[in-house]
């Protein structure tokens, strides 16, 4: 028998009669839990659950490593001047006449989906929000601290069991589930992120296998009974670049179904198309997951980030200011249209994406304008043929629901009615067309202000934040980072505001200094001192000026949020 040693944190320690300070996770051979011990976490990190995660890791680690090597190779190709495109080797898959498995009745209607981190109160609010689906997020909206991840698992287990409660003592308010709730989807992290609080055979666990494995192990039976009408659990899969990565997920699902003794095809997942290479692989991704698919989603923010990242070595493909890269740009519209056509041809949902606007409480005029922007975006989506879309905030749901209701009629979805055959003509050039617009010093300033504040929040355990009346999360912050990096790298001229200045290290240094002062003024010096703004500024500045672009902000900054017990912060 193996035990993994952890220490109780201060709060838990007080609860122990006699002041005992040490707790143990009962772990299987080869598994070492280095995160803090907590009695609640121990109910998630059971020996059986860890055994399942370890089995997944052992079976799939070499496939994941190979897939990550392939990403590096593709990056080298793009950096040498090539551009992504359709793969001639998989033409038969694109041209073939196959369809995915029937959509499960429980999730036929997904017209409005709310998303949010796996935080206790937000889970209850989201499930009660009136949306058809809630996507509980271990990814863009979550800072993957040990506490967030493990509490997230505890919260989801309580949610699936229907027992989740939250008491806001300050407001004397108790939160619990309504009779009617949204259907739960869970989004694990991407393939690239390690989970450094759990070691398996001497190396960090693969983050998404921890998220998936623990959630699946504890919830599949209850979920299928209470939520899935015999199907499920349901997932969203992020940030894939190639169908080989979807094949690994398909195999993970089959492995999980076998372990649970449930029918093949029970687990269903929607894949986010949110990297530029993946838009050329949509048929191939659906094909790999054809027994387990419930569609694709336009992850527009990561997609924009990926456009910059993919073309990091292409100075002829620079983006305009971030605020100008919307769904109206030709390459974005082409991506959404082709996604709809692909999904409907294969019999599954084509989900829209996230408008970044959120309700503005203290300014009715601005609030009205934000809501109009959301409605306009959703109207474009439903008219184009999207079967549903995302909402960042419960306050937006009635308006979004109305737009979809008014345009979908009585259909639960548009899969059979909006074939979008016209989109068959979309070409590689359409999908890669350079977005139009100007670059300005205000664009550089906003990227810097938003990037630093997002990293500061992320370092303190918050993965989605309201900034300047918009939702910001890891995907939107990535756009700010890579855009600054690219503008610096190529000494771009910012002439959109008539100033005609070049982006140099000196200019960027000055902008950082001035934006830090502005942040301090805006948040107040007390909060500024207590927060992690200075650390965030250092990290963000380093990332923007790095000679080689970091693949992911969150991967680069991850060691700052890893806390090993009892050994202290990890050096990774
Ligand atoms: C690019 C992508 O990947 S998009 C998907 C990932 N991103 C997300 O999921 C972001 C989700 N949204 C959010 O996190 C939040 O809405 C934020 C951070 C943008 C704004 O949060 P706040 O400023 O705290 O919102 P606000 O104060 O208006 O909240 C009002 C109430 O709504 C709740 N709420 C707000 N957003 C959500 C949500 N997405 N899900 C559930 N409840 C929510 C709050 O908990 C609060 O509840 P209460 O009144 O019971 O206390
Ligand atoms: O995950 C969604 C996105 O837009 O990124
Ligand atoms: Mg994303």
C-alpha cells in the first residue's frame, strides 16, 4: 500500500482534535499527490479514482507526447513560411458520405449555453440560469490552482448528485438547485497542460486526463440517470490542432466506457474549433469522434489568438487592433460558415461562440448598447445556421434566448434545416484572409492594461474577470499577449490614430509604466498593493518581449501557481 503525504492547510488544521497536522491520500502504486491534503479532496482523490487516472496516463502518454511533437513540427513548418491548409491525405474523409451518431435526446436543444468556472456559487447560478446547457470550465475560465481544481471536482460531484448548496453568509442567501436545470457539459484542460500536483511514474500527470478521469469516475453513473437520459457524461474539448488529438480523446472515451461497463457512444463531446490548423481538420475531427460527437463550437477568441500564433513568423499577416477582429472579418465569417456546413452535413450541432460583452450595472445607456451588440452577434449566428450559442453571464440569457427562439421556430436545432451548401465553396484563402483594420497606440495600451490585470487575477486564482465591461479569460488575454509580441517583434508602425509611432522596446517599456500607473489609479492603491500586479507586470512584459514566442501564457506562468506540500513552491 502507498500513501502520499500532504499537509493540512490552516483552516483544516484547526478542525482536527488534538491539532494533528498531517493527512494522507491513499494512492495506488506509482502515484504521488503533492497538493495540499484536505478531507474533502480525499473524497475525490480516492485510490480507485487515482488508479483510473493513472491507467489513462499510462495508456495514452506516449500518444499525447507524439501529438505534442507533431504540434512542434507544424509550428516549424509555419515558421518557415508555409501556411496551414486542407490535408490531401484525408481527402476521402472530407468527401466521404458518413454521419456521426444520432444526437442524444437530452441535448438535442442547445440554443443557449452558459459557461463559467467550476466555482460553487457560479455552478448553481449557471445550472439555474434558464440556459439549456451549462459548460463547467476547467479551462479558459479557470486558473488551474490545486484548490480550484479539487474544489471544482467536489462542486461538480455535488451538482451531479443534486445536493450542491452554497451559503453566502454576508448576504444571508442560500443557493441551491431549481427543479429544472441546464444540462451539464465539462471542459477539461487542453492536451498541453501538465498537472504538477499529481505525479504518475515520476512525471507530472496530464492535466486534462486528471480533470476528465476524476470527473468521469465519480459522476458517470449518477449523471446518466439524472441528466443524460441514459447518455453521458458530456464534454467540451478545447484547443486541438489536428484530428490525431481527437483520436486520442476518442480512445480515452472508449477506455472509460469499458471501465464503467457502459455502452460505446455513451460519452459525448463537442470539440471547440479554436486553432487555425483545426479549421482545416473539422471533418477529420468529427470522423475520429463520430461515435462520441455532439458537434463543433466556434471558439472565436482562441481562434484569433491562434491566427497570430500560427503566423508569428509572417510579418505580412499582422492583425489590426484586437477590438477590430470580430466575426465580421472575412476569415472569421468563413470559419463560422464552414463549421456550420460541416456539422450539419455530419448530423451534429454547430455551436456559436462567446460575445465578450457583459451587463453594465451602473450605466443604463452603456448597458443597453452592450446588450444590442450581443443581440446583433447572436442574430448573425442563428441566421447563419448555428444551433446555439454561448452566454458569459446569466443576465444575457433572456435576450439571447429570444433571438434564437424567434429565428429557430419550433425546431430543437437547425441540423436538418440549414445545410449551408453554399459554404462548400469556402477556400483556404477565405479561411486565411488577413483581417482588415488599423493598429493604434491605444490598441497597444489596452492589450497591456488587460494582459497585466488578467495575469494578476490568474495568479491569485481567478480565471475569468470583468475588465472594461468585457469578459476576459485566458483566451482573450492570449490575444493581447501575442499581439504585443508580434508588434514588438516586427517594429510595427501604429498609424491608425495618425501618430505614426513604431513599436520598440523603449516605447513598450514606457507604455507598461504608464499603464501600471493607470491600473493603480483605477483599482486603488490598497488593492494594487495587496494584489499581484507587479508580479503580473513582470511576467506579461517578459512574455511580450521574449525572443521566442511562448506557446501558451498559462503554461509559461504555471510554475507560479504550483504549490507542493510540504515542500513549498515548485521550481518545475
Ligand atoms: C473564450 C472563452 O473560453 S469563453 C468561456 C470561458 N469564460 C467564461 O466562462 C466567463 C464566464 N463569466 C464570468 O466568469 C463572469 O460573468 C465575469 C467574470 C465575466 C463577470 O463576473 P461578475 O462581474 O462577478 O458578474 P456580476 O457581478 O455581474 O454577477 C452577478 C451574478 O451573476 C453570477 N454570474 C455571473 N457570471 C456567471 C456565469 N458565467 N455563470 C454563473 N453565474 C454567473 C454571479 O455569480 C453573480 O451571482 P449573485 O448575484 O448570486 O452573487
Ligand atoms: O473557448 C472559447 C474561445 O473563444 O476561446
Ligand atoms: Mg478557448
